[in-house]
C-alpha cells in the first residue's frame, strides 16, 4: 500500500492530523509519501493582519477541540500577533524538502519538528532563517545549512514536489489539505479527510477496509 499525504506545513488541520500521520507511517506494508502542495506558499502567501490572525486563531481552537493538539499562547502572541509578519509556507516546505535530500526517511520527523516549533513554541517558520535554526536544533544540520542559501538542486526539488502534489490534487479532485491518496491492488483513490480526525487506534483498520 502506498499512501500519499497531501499537506501544507502552515495548515492548522494538517498539524491536527499529525497523530494520524504518525499512525499511518507505522502500518505494516505501507509506505507514506509526503506531498507538499504549496497551498500557502509563494504567490499564495499573504500578510498576517489582525483580521486574518483572528480568523486563524478561531479556526485553530476548533482544531484543538477536535484533535487535542496544542495551539499555545506563545504561538498566538509571537506568530499570529507578530508585527508585519507574512503567512508563507514556502520556507517550511523548503525545509521539509531539504531534509528529504539530506536525511532520507526523516521527512515526517522534520515536518513534526517544524509544526511543533510554530504551534507550540511560537517560532514564526515563515522565515528561512527561523526554519534553518529549527532544523539545526533538531539535528538536521545539512538541511539547515541548505535552507539558508537554497541551491539549484534544492529549488528544483521543491518545485517538482509542489507541482506533482498539485497535479495529484487536481487529478483526484481534492479540494484542500490534508488529504490522503491510497494506491493498492484495487487501484488509486482519494479517501475522505475525516479519516484523519477520528479514533487513531482504528485508523489502519479503516484504511484497509476502504
């Protein structure tokens, strides 16, 4: 079974689905591919004004109630409340891609580190330098170095990964993230995203039964 996980590192719902992603990665006979969609990256970035910050915090509280994931006051103050901040997932996405190139097999770990740094520790990972510092502290030294000064290989891999994820979203009609595409002996199919927010102890059984 091959599972493609469509996500954006600045998507609160994707952070809410982190425990389910961990569960997916432990299913025997399954491989999980991270597919960063760039949903909030580059041309889709925006300024973090008071109105958007308020909307984000309200949505985050809904996610917290459903998933029991932590959205801290440090995040509210230092990320949502940061003056002249930009909501841009390109730096964090670049960090995940850099880990894929330098420490294969640790992408999910890196995504978890970047999400925790934002939503729990209150670090604004919409900035390359911040992403680099987060990765460095988490023992991703080579990825941290490359993120600060992206080379041609890293930028090409970033563009390829995002383009591929967007094509898969369009092909399967995924309307947002997180989303799961499963490929097995029965073919490929898009699963309902609510499977990521139920009882994670039965997630693998639900997945194999669809």
